């Protein structure tokens, strides 16, 4: 059953390729969506109309700051960055907010030349996590229009953290986005961690690599090619080393954007997008690094816990917590050796943290 859902995802349109081909399935026009929603920080006379703007082009949102959004504008002739505000007439009811990965239209104000986001394309995918209770369970969207999440972990130094992978898998499942598990520093280990076997059955792909020996790097390149990937993992596992190895001489583009800002890096709030010279892009979003902070209803955990998927829905009680109930399909599966005890313990641990948050 777990497999069928994965196969389903494989049939989804390839977001990167659609973007490259300019083949975005979007019939909306700005006028459809136009609705005057004045914002306090925008001057009254800007509320007027589209005619006040010259369209510069479409682009992808790289960073979102409190007062402005950085967009990489793409078209055949120019490639430039814009630091934009939201046009006052934009109807954002379908969009919680502009997010990293959004495709947006950038226009310049005829008078003054300031840049504004004047339209947004419908999103194809979104990576989110359930928001805190006090915000009415509103989800927090971390990135949109992405093809996959690439979680980097290391076999040693720091030790393989299976519990964290489970959390990422839950987030991926919750968002219905494929997850690739990269296991770095293979040069330090003689064998694969035992629990990796579990993930081979659950993750969409598992890739052992080493920056030092070069093992698996070609495969990783291939996995990243022509896709938008969120690239994440705990600190020290070798994300920067991997990116530097894969893209020699990088950093220039993003460095430029930051320089214009004049305030240095906003490491806590902003995400970044790096384009890969061979096609595709990796997005680093700080929001997902603290995967321990998300908040899901404890009773919903089992529905998005990928290791349980083959047995889910087969318990005697429909509200089974899979912790102690009789005739629980999950507990039976463990007793019959079909489901790994390690994954079950991980479920218990995540459940405990969710309960503690209530
Ligand atoms: P990040 O925090 O995930 O960006 O991790 P870094 O790229 O800064 O790497 C952390 C440390 O791990 C550095 O000292 C790297 O030299 C080291 N490192 C990265 N990749 C490998 C690898 O494949 N093998 C070994 N032995 N060390 C690595
Ligand atoms: Zn059960």
C-alpha cells in the first residue's frame, strides 16, 4: 500500500519542467482575482489600478522578509533580482502569504519605479507543517512548488538520527511530497546503520554518499537534476560540503541578493534557492530544520506515519492509538515481525512529544 501512494506521486507533473517549458496550467488572469484589499503600509493612491504598473516579468520567490520579498525574475533576455512589496489590489485569499517558491509577477510602478508583486500563480505543491494550537491549527507553509524534500543525514559524526528522519517523513507525508534520504559520510562507516533498512521501504529513495570518497555523488546529481528540491538536515551532517562539492564556485547569486539588503543575512527567517548548473534548484529553508517544533494532533499522527501505512485502517477500533488496544493491526504486525520495533518506538516518542504539547 505504501508503494501505491509513492507511485501516485511519480505520476504527478514535473514542476521544474513545466516551469522551464513555460507551460504553466493557469487560466486565471489578474482581473479575476483582483479585489481591493487596501493595506495600511501602501499609499492610498496605489490602490487605484493595474494601469499604474509596467510588468517586468515572472519569477520565483527566493526569500521572504517582513517588509519585502526577493524574487528572481526569469525571462529569455534578462535574469535579475527584485525586492518587492505586495501590490495592494492582490487578492491573497487563496494564499496564506507569499512563500518561498511562489511564482509571481513583478511590476514596476510607473511613477517612482518601485517593484511590486502583482500576480501569483496557483501552487502545485506545498510543504507545510501543522501550526500551533493558539493559531487555530493554521498550517505553516515552509515552501511551495517543490518536487521533493532531500533530507541529508550522516552515518557517523553526528550519529545517524533515525527519529529525526521519522519526523521529516511525517512532514513529507502530511504534505504529500516525495522524500529522498541522503546518508552522508559513508567513508567513516563500514556498514549501513541497521535502521536504514526500514527507511528503504518507506522513503521514496535512499542514497548513501560521501563527500570525501565521492561515493554516490553522481546519483545525487541525478536525483537533483531538473527538480526543485528542499535540501535539509541537522547541522554538521555535511549539507554545505555537499552543495560546495556539487556546485564549485557557487554563492555568487545569493550573495548579490543579500548585499542589496545591506543588513546582512536574515538567517532565522529567510530561505534561499540555489540553481544547479546542470538543471534544477535546491532550496534551503530554515523553517524545516527545527522539525521538532511542529504541532500535529496526536490522534492524527498514525495517519501520516509512513511506516504504518500498510496496516493503517485495519485495527478493530477506528480511533485506535496503536499503543495498547486489543486487535490492533500495527501491534500485530510487530508481533509477526512485519513491522520494525524501532519504527514503533519512534512513533511512541513522537506521540509523547505531541501529547506533552497539548
Ligand atoms: P552542514 O552543517 O550540514 O552544512 O555540515 P558541513 O558541510 O559544515 O560539514 C560538517 C563537517 O563534516 C565538516 O567538518 C566537513 O568537513 C565534514 N564532512 C562533510 N562531509 C563529509 C564526508 O562525506 N565525510 C567526512 N568524513 N566528513 C565530512
Ligand atoms: Zn491500532
